C-alpha cells in the first residue's frame, strides 16, 4: 500500500511539474511576443534552471538574445546579449550536438557578431556559419528554418563576394512548402521563419 501511495504521489508531482512548465513557457513566449525581450529572456532562464532536462528554455534564451542583438545599435549591449545567448546554446549543444534548431541559433549568434563589426568579425565567423548550415542541412534537410536561414546568409554574403545566388533562391522557394509540411509535436517547438520569406525573396529579384 505504501508503494502504491508513493507512486501516486510521484505521478501527481510529475503532472504538476509538467503543468507548471507549460504555463511558464506560455507566459514567457507571450512576454516576448509583446515586445519585452529582456523580461522574456529572464523568464526563460528561470525555466531553464528549474527544468534542466528540457532543451527549449535555453533555446529561447539563445534565440531571444540573438535576435535582439541584431536590433540594437549599442555594441556593448549587443555583445552582452550574444554572450548570454552563447552560454545558453552551449549548455544544450553539449547534450544535443546534432539538434538543427540549436545549430540555427548558433549560426545567428555568429551572424550578429558579423553585422556589428563586419571588418573585424567577417573572416572569423563566416566560415563557421557556412559550416554550421551545411551540417544542419545534412542533418535536417526538411527543416524550414535551416533552409531559409542558410539561404539568407548566402544571399547577404553574395552581395560582397559576387557568388551566384540561383541555388539559394531555389532553396527559398522550397522553404515555402517546407513550412507547410514540417511537423513536430513537441510542445513549444520552434515554428518561426515563414514571416521572413517575402523579404528574403526580394533579394532574388
């Protein structure tokens, strides 16, 4: 009887923990979508510390800070955001080195460094970004975020290198369908990127 009661208590605790995780993730995502990236990052960090078995809280810490770093003109602020993003992504890539979603955020972190100081950081990070996207596409060729972010980086790079962009533009075309067909049932799995297609395709005209 004691064993049965113990199992019931464990089950209840697990259910409550899962419910708390879901509620906290929903709140953090809502905070981010409302435009409060700093608060959202803090919320995701708190979830990550209490749910270390989950990879998505740190993923969103990385994504929130990487995307915000692109928006600020303050280099020191951007650098602090990117360091926070890197720490979060490192902690998950150590456990899941072939997670394509984490790899995309890693590439975005490096890309943000380039945008902040192209002359200083371009040669250092561009080869790493290309290598990450090549590996991610080999691992997850049907992942639309891999396809669109890889293509966008290639198109931006081509403005300086003069490389042919036909293959990148074809990838963007295929990404339209991938956003409709790519599925993952994990709660709070990334779904962003489709909103970037029109702007990305403008580079192909």
